[in-house]
C-alpha cells in the first residue's frame, strides 16, 4: 500500500509542477452547457396547511428540541 500511496503523491507533485498561469478555471473537462427550464411556480403555497399539524411553529419555522449543547 505504501508504494501505491507514493505513486499517488508523485502524481500530485507532477500536477503541481505544471504552469497554469493564465489558464481560466473550468467547471467541466468538456464544453458542456446545461439545459435550463423556466423557473415558474407550479405548486400552490401550502406551508400553513403543512405546519398546522406540527407540534411547534414560530414565524413559519418548525421548532424542534435542541440536540447539541
């Protein structure tokens, strides 16, 4: 396993040695674009209906017991 780890570290060193000055960062290796859809509201606002059944609500937020002190 030590040999494999050394290979990985060697690859990292090789990558760090490459001059990337002036190269713009990429989000993907290929020139892809996402298909976008219209950001339209398609469902009614039913927050009050859903929160009516909750044990504790304040200002539109569900109140829960503290679990981390």
